[in-house]
């Protein structure tokens, strides 16, 4: 690659010098044909010089499209990185509001109307779901998804990352938002402000599972209160 680059550069410089000599030797003629031919030669030499400086064996149409859309991709990645912080705050705010509503209205109704064993079951199940949701969301947010080792040379890899210029093991992808390669990358989750990968995939899956169970539990537990409030509004109307 280095020798080919030097050869192209030296050839382009020789062509430029040759064109300059032709210009110097042919100043006596002033016809339009000579001027147009010289302009065409200058254009061809300029293209050759540009190719010799910018072209390599990896340059293709995909590389050109990546260069053209690079500013747009950078803007989207930067906005997504900042939106991740806002989405995490939004998750904490929504979950806290649901917990506050349950403590203020649902739990007093359960304690006052349900039998003792059913009230104990609701308190145990509700707090267990809340603990599981909080724990797995915290672990999914703070746990690193895992990155390829950069110091080990004997790491099994299938390709080379063009952004990190490091070996990529199987199922490893480069995250443009985190700007790093992630082991067994699933996706970049803005609700976690983190990538879902090898080491935090189980926490993400468990968080989704327990959050779904918690929503179902809150919906079933507060169904009668919802019907009472809905009927009261209908009577007022």
C-alpha cells in the first residue's frame, strides 16, 4: 500500500512538471485549439493528482456516501446522546409518580377493604416487583455492555472496525453514539442511555419483564378504583 501510494504521487508530480514544460515551450501559439487542448490536459492532470492523493483500495461508493452523510449522522448521534439523559430522568419521574399514587391511594384502599391475607399478599407482591424493577433498571443503566480487549493480540475476530481500527469478535458492532465497539451488541437504548450488550443484556430483559408485570399488577389492583372514579365522573356529567 505504501509503495503504491508513493508511486502514484511521484507519477502525478511528473505529469504536473511535464504539463508546465509544455506550457512554457508553447507560449508562441495563441489559437483556440491549443488553448482548449491545454485546458483538457490540465483537467486530466488535476483528476489524476486528486485520485493519487485521495484514492485507495478501500474507497468505493459506500465510503463516499458515508462521507456525505457524516455531518447528519453526527448531529443525530449527538442529539440521541443528550436525549438519553432526558429519557432516563423521564423513566425515573414516571416510575416515581406511579409509586407515589399507589402509596397514597391504592395501598390504603387495599388495607381497609381487603382481608388480612390478601392485603399481606398485595403488599409483598407489590414491593417485590418494585424492588426488582429498581434493581434491574439500575444494573442495566450502570453496567458496561462489554468491549473488545485492545491489548490482547490473540483475540478471535472476524473483521476490523473501521472506526476503532481494532479487531471485532463475532457479533460485535460499533455504536456510533457511544463511539466504541460493543460485544454482542443488541441496540443502543435511549431509555437506559447505554448500549445493550453481552454483560447487561440479562438486566435489560429482566427490567422489561418486571416492568410489564408491574404494569399488569397496578392495572388489576386499581381496576375497581378506576371504575368508581369513572362512574362518579359519568354521574356528574
